[in-house]
């Protein structure tokens, strides 16, 4: 997969934590993108109060859209994994490390940055009521073609009710 070089418009440096607004933030980790080779240096900060880690400066929506090629793996149409693939995963002991809180029964979840919805499809098959939010409108459309409720565009414009979800997941999302 190739990613086009993008002139990023990273915004102004944040003076406070975007999660709790504390001004007690310190540099955490600076790095480059070793995984996909996206140009640029990325500096994270950590809030002393709530321990959130965030990019600073944060990328703009335009930056985020430019970071992912249309053929990004998570943008492929979701599919039900075959029994053979599931058995093979167990046999080779391939770990699927996800940190999902334990619920007594399936509940209502939102996956922020869900791509085309592979994860929420799997959760739906376990009985969950699932929703997704994805910045890539192409990926969101592929998920909707598979029958999933995925809203394309920015999360704040997705129109979800406040306090509607029992579980909100944001995995590998900026």
C-alpha cells in the first residue's frame, strides 16, 4: 500500500489536555510512522491529571483523510470469517488482543474509526447492537453495503445520542 505525501496542516499546539482540559501536560513520545511510512514527526503528550496521551499538535480532518490510502486494509468490505479460519487461529494460537470490558450480556457499542466495520460485524454476530463512525466515507459506505450502521465523516457530526452507548471503542484511531 502506498500513501501519498501530504502537506499536513497540523493545528496550533494545544496548551491543555483535550480530554480533561488540565494544563498539566508533558511531552511523552516523539516518533515517525514506521508502520505505513507517512511523512512527518509525531509528538505525543501525556496529561498528568487524567493520564490521556494525545498528539500535539493534533492533525486536522484534512490531514487525517490524507493519511489513509483508499486501499487501507481496514477499508475493505467486512466479511464473516469462515469456520476454517477461526479454527486455524485457535490451532496456531494466534492471539487477538483486544481489551473489551466484560458485560453480563451483549450491549450497545460504538466503534470510532471502525473502517468498513469488520470488528463491529464480529460483535454483532455475538449479539451486540453495533454502530460505527469512520472518517473515510468510502470505508463507511462499504460497511453500510454489508448492512452495518456506520456514519461517515467526523464523529461529532454523526448524530449519535448522548449517553446512548454502553461501550465505546477507539482502536488505532487518531
